[in-house]
C-alpha cells in the first residue's frame, strides 16, 4: 500500500466515525423520540397516571398495596418488592425447594387474608411473581377472589365493585393473545378516588 493511499484511509476513517456518530447518536435517537412524542405521547412518557396534579405511578409498573381495602398485585421478586430499578424474577426453577416453600407460604397468606377455605383453588398469579417482578396486572379470577374482602373493607356492594373491576379489565392483546387481566394500580386509584 502506498503512503498516499494510507493517508487517504486515515482521513476517511475519522470522518466516517464522525458522520456515523452524528447520525446514530444524534439524528436517529432524536427522530425516534420525536415520532414517539407525536404518535404515542402517553406511552413514550412512561404511561404515567396523574391524580390531583401529582404523579401516582405508571400503568405499566406494579406497586405494592397493603391492607384489606386494596386489591393486591402479584408477588414481586424485584429488589425489595416492586423496585423498578431492580426488575427481575427470582430465577427459581419448578423443583426449587425455596420456590415450593414460598408458594406454600403465599397460598396460606392469600387464603387467610381473603377468608377462603384451605382447599380452595388459587390462581397461579396470586402466589407467583412475574418474570419482571413488576407486572401491574392480575387475572380476573384473582380479582374476583379478592373482591369480597375489598367490598367489606370499603363498605360497598359487590355489584358496584364488580363494575369497577370490569372498568379496569383489559382484554386480550390484538383480541387473541393472552388472557383478560385487571390493572391493579388503576383499579385501586379509582377506588380511592371514590371516597
């Protein structure tokens, strides 16, 4: 290779890096951000829920609700529970003694707090964490099992509560994928706003 060819290549390489840096680190992210803001502003900004001028949470991230007057989300394995900065599952396999013991413990607690018979069937999402540990949804069966406890604590009719559950039920994705599910955060916030 001639010296002139080498110098030409040495000038071309930094120029290519500079051009690609501007395109890939500047123009492209800016274009994606602009399209997101224009077409999907709610989703692009975290699907935040605002209540009385304050951010109450995101409809995409679970929060831990305690007490008899609230629907409880799925258990969480994210950090110290529902920690969005530490999202992740437990990675415990189906033969793991630790998983089996924790599910048994969660079953007992769930049955006790919802006043259910010892042999009653409990949906899996009530006693197992999601892969992210932050799933904001519960199954309809889970919501209906918790409804009597919540209705009693809030002194409201089961029919009124059923209407609230229906209002916050999301259908199957694209009409065919997954199962109908209830967003716990939006349901609990709606119930609090009722007071």
